[in-house]
């Protein structure tokens, strides 16, 4: 059995008491986080010891998915109870260069090179390969977004069907095969109506499109995430439930789901 705990589900702007993207995964042998957007570290502390995480894994390098990585860095570096070791940090391609730029902005003069390596074991994952975290096997698929981004599928031997996190994606992404047969889909649903961007390059889904992707996958549960408070969360639910007949949930901090 594995557990998903939502740390935040807001889109680019954090909602009231609701941080941006962040998801805690716990299996029999591992506890790790997918994305760590602004406002998610405080929720993470409610559910896990951030000093002993088996990994933090980033889907892409937009601020609403990574900002609390900086907060986590300081929480690890200055904690009065020292972490037992470095926390594994797994980045998408070109992630290390991104961290270097962030360190240049926040580190003390002359100390940028050690800013993140002092607390994190840093490596870039290969999206074409399997990433193993304890008993969990993570695979990746490219999405259509404004920067390179990868959807993440998690399988583990102690449970049934996989969980898929779409990360940020538009409808033109070729994800049908990647999501097929998953039991739980955490799908971004930023929009209620398609934007004026071309279909081929639009970087976000509507709630209807997220529901359609979950239906195509045969998912039992759909968690709508990356939503705007200002658009009304009930409207997202209403739109999605017209196109998806399984369990439908909204990504609110603290939501816990076993699969």
C-alpha cells in the first residue's frame, strides 16, 4: 500500500491557506516529494520529517513547483537537530545549472558553490530511464509546457495500479499510453475554458480535458490540481464530473489517499 498526501494544489499564485504544487508519497520503503512549490514546506512538516526524506523530485523548473526548495535548504542547513545525511534531490535535465543560478541569488558572497550541495545529494534524472526510490519505480514522459516538463508515473510492489502525476501539461501532449491503466491520476486542470493559445502549444489543461485523460486511462480516482481559487473550485469539480465517472477529488492541503 502507498499513500499520497497533497501538500498544495494551487496554480501559479498560492491560494488562501493553500500552497502551490507539492505531493508527498509514502510507500513501505520510501517517503519522497514530487515538486515543492511555495507554501508546501509548512504542510510537509505536518506529515513527515523533512530531514529524512528519501528524495525530492522536481517535474520542471517553474517557480510554483520549486520555490520551497530554497526554504527547505535553509530549514536543513540551520536546523538545531542536524539531518542524518544529505537529502537526495533529483532534478530534470539542466536542473543543476538552474540551481547554480538560484544559489548565486541567495548565497553569501563566495559560498554559492556549496549552497545546495551542503544539504542535498544532487543529481539529474534521465527521463528515458527508470528512477528507483526505495520500492517505488518512477518513469517519465514529456509534456507540452512552456519549459521542459515531465509527467511522472509511480509504481510500487506493495499495491495495485500506478499513480500518475501529469505535472503541467497542455492537451497536445502524447500521454495516452503513459497514463493507461493507472489507478490514480493527479492531473493539472488550470483552465475552465481553453485559452487563445494554439492547441499544439497550449501549456495547461481544462478540467474537462483532465477528466477526459483520466477516463481514457481507466483511472479509478482523479485528483484535480493546479487550480485557481479565483475561478471557483466548485466550477472545476462540476466541469470534470460531467466527463469522469470515478472518484473525483480536489487537491487540498492534507488530502490523503491510499492506493
